[in-house]
C-alpha cells in the first residue's frame, strides 16, 4: 500500500492510499482517534476499517492529522483537523475523478470529525461512526444529518458510555429523509478488544447492503 504525502492546510500530511484497479470504484476516507491520546492512522480500529472498505471495493485513504507521525502542524482542537480531513478528501477525489460514491468513516475523535465533514461535503453519501464521543463533544450540528449511516459502539466501552451513543443515535433517528442504523457489540471495549471481528463484520454487512440498495 503506497505511503503518500499530500498538501494540507498547515503543511504536508502523511497517509496510506489503497487504490482499486477499477477507476470507477467508490472512495472512502478513514479518520483516526484523538491525536493527544495516542491516536494515529495505524490504530487497530482505523486499520481494520480501512481494509474492510477496501475489501468491499472502495479506494481508501487514511492519514495522520496534523502533528501526528510525519504530518506537519500542531493539534488544533478539532478545527484544524476538520480542515485536514477536507484536504484529504480533496486529494482522494483528485486521484479518482470518476468515483461516483463517497463515504467517510471515523473512530472516536475521528468519528466526530467525520460527522462534521459530512455536513460540509454534500457528495458524501454514507458514513460509519465508530464509538462517536457523544459524552465529550457536541453533535448538535447534525441538524439535520444529511446522510444515512451506521453508528456502532461497544457494550463495555468505558471511554464513551453506550447510553450516550444510543442517545445520539436516537436523536438522529428522529430526523426525516435519512436512516440511522445503531449497533452495539456485546462485551466490546472502546478499542474493540474483544469485539473487533464482530464490529468489522457489522460494518461490512451494512456497507455492502447500502451499495446494493443504491444499485436497484
């Protein structure tokens, strides 16, 4: 998988780009957890999400937010990180001008950024939010949430309590015109250890179903 360096708003950004042979393949970016708490693009959840999307048929890009790994800049409390995500999507789309389907996925802090990116970019047709930190960040900007998607978390998550995630999902389910699917993985921790295989299987099943529905 090629290592890539691409321009960001505050200097270069480091990523991993995983193309498909099909030039019309859908595209997805995957966003990592909090930079100040060890979050990187090589986090196990992010890595497994990346490969799940690629196996489904997506051309994928995951990258390090500013100040992480070889990405330049400094942590910017989510503001700069959202700009980084927008730059990553620009880069991915420039490499894949024929792609007609675009998704975004994120884990924890990355899920919060992913949902904000969803509001800015109308071309994003679906999302996967893994353990969105509804107990730590305000998600009220999702009014309305522009795309259907999957919210998934662990039953034994002590970082983001399942009840907070369920509350976020329930609020979004009340909105018209979209469908929010909420899944809880039994006994899974915040980092899905255990529970990784079950979580990825749910993501795989959901995304494949959405793509099939779109083809009808």
